C-alpha cells in the first residue's frame, strides 16, 4: 500500500510516497510526481528517509530522572510541576520551546495552551533561529507575514537573485527547478549574492561576493541606483505605498555613492554596477533570500532593504516577480500561521493588539490571555539561566547544540527546576539534561499538516504504527493541559478536529482584514481531511482552488492598505574582528545532513560525502594561522571552542571561515559550533547572528591519526579527538591523539571483546608509528583499524566495500595489511553522488576513458546526478578539471 505524505526536512515541502514492505520490515521512499512542490524529485536526504526509520535509537518510553515510568505518571508529573511553579511564581515562570519540525496541529494546541490558558507568551520556537527576520520584515512592509510569490515564479522570472542561500545544497529540489528553467530558457539570468563561492554559483551568470554583513549597503545602493536611473513604478508607489522619500534619503545617506557602496561590500565597482544593471534591465525579478540574510543582527533591515527595491519598481504580486523568503524548516510557515513565535498570536493576529487578543480569547473561550510578547529564544534561555523561568518544555528540537552560546544554554538547563523534553530520539545533548522525557511520534507515525515556503498546506500522513509508548505531540500537550485543569478546551480525539478549529479561527471576524484565511477548510470532514490535496492559502471559501500569488491587486494589510517603504540605515555587525579574533566565523548546512543529525545521522547513505566536521578557510588565511589542509585545528571565539579538520575548498573569501552546524556530542568529541556563536540578536526579530562571529584558528597538534570501521560500536575510544558516522554495515570513527598511538593491545581489546576466538591479523611498525589491524569472523570482515602519524590514511570507501563481501580472500587480507587495494579499480574514491553511491575515482575514470563531456553523459553512464542533482556541480567540476 502506498501512502502520500510530505518530507520532514527543509521548507521546500516535497511530496513523498512511502511504501511499507512488511515482509522485509523496510519502507520504500519515492517522490510524489503529483505534488506541485517537487513533481517527483527528492534530494539525497529525502531519498534516504527509509533508512532513518526503525526503533534503533528511538525514545520509546517515558522517563523521570532516568527511570522508566508509565505515560500517565510522566504526564501527571509534568502537569503538577507546571501548576506548582505557576502558583508560586506566576505564569511567566514557565515556558515552551518548540520547533518547525512540529506539525501545524501540534503547534496550534501548544500556543493555545500557553497564550490562552496558562496566560503567558513564553512559547518560542527554533524557527526564531532561521526565519523570524523575514517575518518581521514582511510585517513592517506589508502589515502581515506574507510571502507573495510561489515556486512557479522561479521558473517564470527573467532574473533570479539568490541572496544568502546555498540553494544547491540547502534546497536542492528548488535549485534543480531553477537550473532546468535556465536550461530551457538560456536568456534567464541568475545572480548569487554570497560571501562564499558555493555550489549554487555553478549556474550563476554573476557571483557577487559581498563582505559578511554588508547586505543593507548593497540593497540601499541598488535602491538609490534604480531611482537615479528612472526604474521607478510611479503609479504603483503613488497608489499603493508610503514612505518612499524617507527610505531613499536614508539609503543615499547611509550607503553613499557607488564607490563607497562597493568599498563597504568589498566589491569592485564594475561588478557592483553589473548587478545593478541586471536588476534594472529585467522586469520579472525574483529576489530569493534565506539564512544568509535572516541570521544577522541586522536581519530585519536586510529583508526590508530587499523589499524596498521591489516596491520601488512595482515588481511584486506579479508572475515571476517579488521578494521570496525561502524557509529553512518543513513547517516554519505552519508555525507562523498559529502564532508559534513568542510575539505573535494565532491566525496572523497581533499579540499587542487588544482587539485581536479579545477576538482570540473569545474564540477559544479561554480564562485568560497573554497581554504582551513573551521571551524570544535567546532571551528565554538567558531567563532560564538566571532563574526567572523555572520550568521549560522543549519539543522536537536540540537547543544545546543549535542555539548560540550553547554552553550557556547547557548550563541554563542544568540550573532549571523542571526540564521536560519530548522527542523521537533518545541520545541527544538536550535529552541528557531533562528531568522528564516524553516519547514523541516520529515521521512516519505522525498525522497532520505542514505549510511550505510558498504557503502550500500539505498532509503529512502516518504509514507506521506508533513505536513503544510514543504519542503525537498534540496528544502529549493536550493530556498535560487536561491534567492542568483545562480539560474541556483540549478534548480532541484526532488531528482533524484541531485542524478545522485552526481553520475556523483564521476566518473568525476576518472579513478580508487578514491575508491568512483558510476558512474554506473549516468544515471539511474527516475523510476530506484525510484526502486533502496540497493547497496554497488563502482558501477563504469552500471548494476554493487556493491562491498561488498574493498582493496582485496592490492591496496590502496595513491599516491604510498601503505597503510601507522601511528606511534601513546601514550598520556593521555587532562584533568586529580584531588582532585577537581576526576571522569571521560563518555557520550553515552541508548537502547531506540536517540540523543536529538525530535523523540524517541514522542514514548510511548520507554519511560518506562529508563524514566529519571541518573548518573551511582560504588557503592564505590557513597559512597565516599556521594550519594546513587536512590537519586538525582549533576554532575559538570569546564564547567557546571546537576542533575540526581544516579544508581549503576554494569557496571561501579571505577573512572568513565556515563551520557546519550539524555535529553534536553524540557524534563528535568537540564540534558543537553553536557553542562558538555570539548570542547577539536582531533588535526587531530576535534572530541570532549566526553568520558573523569573530574567531581565531590555531593548530591542534596531535601525534597520530587513524580511523576505525567496525560492525559493533565501540564503547570507549582511546583518542584525544574523534568523530563517528554510520556506514552501510559498520560504524566509522575518525580518531587522533597525543602521546603514543594505541596499538595492538587496545585494538584487540576493543575488537575481540565480543569475538574472543575470531581471526585477528595485524601489521605494526612502532618506529614509524604505523599500525594496521583487522578482525575476521568466519572469514568476513568484522572490523579494522588504521593508525599513522600522517593524515594520508587508506581509502575508507575501498574498505567499506570489503564489509559488503561475504568472504575475505587472501588478496584482501594482504591489502588490509598493506594499507591499500591491490588494484586501483577497487577504490571508488570519496563519495560524490550520495543517491547512487558513486565515488570520485569512478567518475574520473569514466569521464577520461569514455570521453564524457557533460553531466548528462555521466548520468547516462553511471546514474550519478540523475536523482536530486545536488552533486551536479561537483561532476561539472571534475569534467572541467580533466579537460585541462
């Protein structure tokens, strides 16, 4: 039986078909060709979803202080704890910290409980960390949190400006839609605005490598340029906007002339003007922005500086034109719909608006209503640290890894009187600090809705039975609410009942005052809910087809129905580099991992492309820091430090380093980059400055390097530094250490504990510090270890293929001891294509031997690049390199 559902990763919101195979105990995953977000395409993460299912590593039963208890006992404990603390210290002494991984129905009841029944707005979300600047910018300009464009506009635009978005890796399906549109219409132009030369630049006609934090200078300069050269929609401005003169004045005064703008952005003047001319000369322009814009202490001003340029030219609410916020999480938009942020009310109503508060309270029939904005994410955990918030319930997120100044977050939870965590997985950094653990339903078990970046509501449907005592998040929230004394208002039997209430609230006393209106779905039956097809809001009437674009009429949602030009004065990032911390630390995602790896880390298919944390930096900056490619180094800021391997990819500009966000304490000894990020936030949105923290890089000297591949996980690694990743049939550990390297005694103890009579082979050269060992169980490779004083160790890909063999022959034994395959053909090389497991050596050999000239020819020969396409830029680079 096939079940249509939605991918739980990024904000693209791809449709997925899940086909459980009961006989094999597996689930086959494919893209839904009928879903309008992806038309059957999936990225490497989505394709590997089937590998993330199963009970291994799941949180299956409730716990109090580490002891398993019944669900009733755990829920009663949580309710009693919250009630006691509220009685003693007031409603603002408790809080919820939730997630864009929740479904809309989960989000709705969580906000209803806190804002309408507990009476505090202390409920914030990890979406604060990725898109709250976009929300604030939309509200300032439009009067409501409105994304006016849709994915089709990316295919209809004549110019797409991608700002602060490595779309190729972070939103691969959208990137492929753009790439295919450009292939069909070569006249379409792409501009990438990003300090890094990422894989997204593969399709760019122009790369604009701005200095970190200079986006407002760039777009203020563009606003002044457009006005000066007559690219102004005078009628639109006169009839539908206000504030243009002040915005232009501030833009000119703060940005200066074109030479000053170029200098502030770190650009050659001609490159700057080339971008400006391209923007001016194309009527259908989409400016798609993501974390590089939002995650800044000036994030909201960056958003409004972009919107100002579209308002000036009238390029908004039209096909192929408009500002477009590309969301990070699968249901960040759904969370915004139900008031998921601490400064919002449900149904896009304003918490500070008395009439809105009264309206929502009347609809909910609630005993009280929060009267002011609650604590935003960073200040929430500061308040926990300071003892002002004494109880917190964390849902579906891992703030000890993901928040800035994460060591302070860890200390805050240690100090907190009551920490409740509901999660799918057991061994997270945050779970380790919980007093109460509640097992939540995982993807495949959850039933509800999500809303993607283009306002498209899609069903996430269950296709698996609940594991252990796991329950949906909405059920857990409602059961606690009922035990707190709010029984009548949380007496839901299923997600459908919550959804129709949410839809009804969106239409309650609306009369077109608010864009968010899904009242047309408020009376759908349970069967209609089950069968709900993807649809874009607004959906104001029954049988309404949905709304691809907003603002087409020029009517906005401020009191005077006009859009507002927001003056955006330039200002530098809050913390500047200096001689002690000379580099700017930038953080973000990589291609095949998601957030803190609790889900993607379970998929062997996803671990091999970039298997360990790294520090990407310019080769000259590495030289100045006395570190080199492949060596371990330490990154320090005034907030924390980590150790990772240096990489000089060629993507980085001088003065900037990049470290991925994904590694946590369960998979690395010292790689939580959140601990390094400065906690300064945007004063309007509260979004942290993840893209600009002054840092230094210093050598991390070790005496030896090594790795271990083993079918049985190792409890104790005799190493100073380590990382762990799951392979197809083994765990892979990268290790390094000081002093004498671990030799035969440690290896035998680690490997032979479960197989004392197995066949052990080894090679040792103590004088050179080299050791190789392998354990064979019934002639099958059980594990191997390689140690060397150098970093150029044997190919892990070659060794991983040996684990797939049922029998290790004499030639393979010899190659294990020799430290390399007997034939170069046996080593596929480092992984390039995750979807089909194609390595670099295999690609290079086929390109050279068969004379392959294009990625399409490579795809026909090896299948590489024919699924999600996120490896196509690397394949193109290999083709170009071999052609020289």
